[in-house]
């Protein structure tokens, strides 16, 4: 998901390229579980697939998530902007939109989320590498 990148750009610029994967992983570490929770409620027949993909992603990206959180927190201290809260607030807003969307859009969005978590979607947002 590109939300962490867009928010970082909006509040003070992107981190150096070497840190970008970590910042993205941190944003995804809260957006993926929220999306999975919603998609499991909307499509309970796919519960096991969502749980397995998220568990694998978390294990593969734990170090990146921690590094990304540290980068965002430091940027927040430097700028006085609570970027972590802003990211979470925007993710909640996106989740509410998904819940209100037509069923076809929910299906497409949840399928895309699963692909991203597995690393089959946008390489910048779901890669386990």
C-alpha cells in the first residue's frame, strides 16, 4: 500500500532510498492486519488464507517494521508531526470506505490485499524480500 509513502511525502519528504522499504513495511504492519480483519469479516471462507499470509509476512518483515517505526518516530520528533497517528487514522478511514464499498469492489480490494501480503502484488508494497 502506498499510503505510508504518500503521507511521508506530504509531511516532509521521503526518507533516503535505503530506508524506504522499512518505512513502507512499517505502514503495512498496521494496514495489513486492519485490512485482513475486515476482509475476513467480509469473506470468512478465506480466513485461513488471510491468516497464513499475514503470519508469514510479519515473520519475514519484523526487522524492517521496527526500523521503519524508528525512522517515522524520529521524523515525528524532528518535525513535531505525529506521523504514526496520521498513518493509522488514514488506514482506519480507508477501512471504513472498504466496508461501505459495493461487494465487487470489496472482493477486488481483498483479493489485491492478499496478493500484496503474499508479495504477488505491487512489489514496493508487499515484497517479502
